[in-house]
């Protein structure tokens, strides 16, 4: 059987790809960034197609000769019109699936028992499901409750709140009921559905055996971690107010988290179990799911929701099908510095390979954190994300407010800033082997088309000079027997 996974670089898609790549089926993965995806799934024998579902012409012929197509695309991290983006993506996918003769579509959506007013996020998930089921192609729509898995948005929010806050003022929405389900159980349902027999399109509700609240989840996580947290319930803290402080206390992408919180106000419990009973799967309890995740905490997750290219606030042209071409900007400003060190290239690149996250940026870290807090307040990503791979850079991976857009192992890395700016910013590190020393290059670049960007660069020039000079010297100091240059 020929199977396509659309959204294969995403949180669920990556895990499903990992599982199905060792099966008997021929696998084709459709992603926005072929280069980044190849790095993560090298040697798996996967046929990779590059497309942007917002642009129908890029999807053309990508589903030819496909029997079953998974649709795992989500635009939660997009701007305010994410619901319209989701419908556009689903429609373009459905048109191509229909024209290509795809026999079955498998979609993962959200679960709710409420029929009245829903959050924008949950309403969008249901609308996509309705659209995919409206065609002649058989569509199996899984509707899942809260998914528990390392790297997942719901789990990471819960984890961060419990880990960071000694006491929590909990709003009414944390008492809404859900049936949390372990990520591995979700992947099992999805993978088995490719070979299962169905009589036409079908909605299958999936969830774990327990009906619990988000508050219960936080308590259980704290119990298993040996952390005691006071929880004070208040009726006046609305989801909107909750979302405003979310970004200040959690290391996840605040913009998407705010949208998710609005969906937590409604119950998400299984009311029809017949679909689940078609599969030889016994979902684990929420306590066991949390235990599994904590047991795996020493190893990195297969995927994290914000590593998907669709969660990027900007993507340069040439990386997938983004809309930014850095060469098109009217103004380009650069701060280039270097330092010579008495070491080989591998020793010189080591502090660069370890930069960011818990290690900081080696100089004026408090200023980096202040900039991150400000970015959160204006709707940006903040400075709270770590790399998927700790020992190497992967194109498309995230680090604090940066996304890796180019790298050469043990030689060079280029970051693109995803913070709110009147233009685009990159930061590049490169090591150069010289006759008697190794030179470390550091280049901070800013691109803009507006006079506002011009003012931005020059108004911050003294501060940037202070930070970038200190940073390159600190990097050099971390390399044994370094010798600062006189630039």
C-alpha cells in the first residue's frame, strides 16, 4: 500500500512517520521543508515531497499513486486568521486527493461534547473534519481528547505550570473534564487505521479510560515528580486573562498556548465508544501515561509541536516554501566580529554547539531575557525554547527565539530571529582554519525595507555593539588558550 503523511514534520506526524517507516508500506511524506526533514529521517527510505498547502500549485501531483493519505496539518501557531488558513489547507489537500484517486483520508481532530459556542481552535478542527468528510473519498476522522506526550503542547503547559509556580490560582476552566490519552496510543490508532476496514466515512472518538480535569492532571504530575503545589480556585480568571500570563511562566510558544486554553473550557470526553472498540488497543490510564513520559525524560522527544515548520512565525525563501527572501530587502546592516583561538576547529566550535537554552548566550544574559519577556508581551515567541538535538544543529530546529536555517556540521550555523521586529534578523557563527590559529566569525545581520527598521538598527547600535563584542570574547574565552583579536 502507498501511504502519504501530510504534516509529517509535525508533532504527531513525526511520530507516525517513525512508526510507519519500519512497516511494509511505501511511505511518502509531504512537508514544507525537505532539507530539515531529510536530516531527521535520513536513511529511512522515505519519498519526500515539499509543498505548502496554502498554495495549491505546490500540492499538484503530490498525492499521485497514493492509496491512503494522513492529514495531520495544524495552523495553531499562525496569526489571527489561522482558522481560515486551516480551511484553505484542507481544501487544497482534499482537491488534490480527489483528483489523484486517493481511496482513504485519515484525519486527527479535536474532541468535544458541546454543541453550542466553541473556541476558535476547536471549531476550526471540527470544520476541517466536516470538509474532509464531504467528498467522495472515504474519510476516517479521529477525535482525540488531551494528548499526553513529551513535547506536546498540552503536556508542556501542564509541566511548566507545575514546575515553575509554587502556588497556582486556578481558573474555572481547569475543572473541565477530559479523557487524556497517551501519545503512543494515538499513534497506534492512526497507524492501524491504514489497514483496517471501514464502511464509508466515520468519526472515531478516542480517549483514555479516565475522566479527569486539567487540575487533576497537574496534581498527578506534581505527585509523580514529588512536587507539592497549592491550588487556589477562583471563578473570575477567564481564559483570556489566563492566556495573558501564560507566556510569562511557561517555556512554550505562548501564541499557540493562548488559543489552546480557550478550548479547555469545554469538556472533551468520549460519548461513543464503538469506534475505539474496532481496534485491539487498550489505552493506558492518565497516571500511567504521565509515568511513561517521565521515564523517558532523559531522552529527547521524537518530535515537539513547535519544531514543525508551520509553527514558525517566519520562514525564509529557500527553506521550504516560505515567503521571505533576505536578498530582497532594501536595507541590510551587519555587525561582524571575529576572534582567533589557539585550538583546532572542533575545539573552537564546541561553545557554539552548546550555545543558547540553559547555557545562555555567554554574555549579558539578563539583557537577552529582558528582550525575550518584552517579545512575549507583544505577541512574539519569547526566549523559552530548547533544541531538539542537544549535540548538533538541525535545519528547522528552534533555539530560544531563533530558528536554524542553515548549518554545516562542526563548521557553521545560521539562525533566523522569530521575535517581533521591523524587519528580519540573522545571527551566524562560523569557524575558519588558519595556518597557526582558528578564527571564529560572528555576524549579526538585520534586513528591513522601512525607515523604522533603519531607526531600529541605529538606535540600538551602542547596545548591540556592547552585547556582540562581549559575546564573541566570551566564546573565545571558553576555548582553551584563546587570543582576542584587535578588530
